[in-house]
């Protein structure tokens, strides 16, 4: 089982990576940033080819809206 320190280190690296990704998106033209974001959401299987949430994320969205 990984140590707490290793988990924290991975979490910090992930957060820093996301900050850099968002910084890069903000520096792009809006249309280009939207295109790249859409591609990444599809690769992550958060949305499908039709632009709708995949089943898992649609269920999560509905659960959050009920709260």
C-alpha cells in the first residue's frame, strides 16, 4: 500500500499539471481552447462523440442536481 507521502506527492503533481493545462488553455484563442477541451473530454470518456455526457457522468450530474 502506498505511503501517505507518496499519495500526497501524486496529488500535488496532478494539481500542478491541471494548473498548467488551464494556464495554456487561457492563453489560446477561445475557439482553439474549446476544440482542445472537447477533444480531451472525449479522450477521457467524460463526453461521447455526440457531445453528451457518457452514462457514468450523466448519472453523477443527475445525482448532484438532486442535492
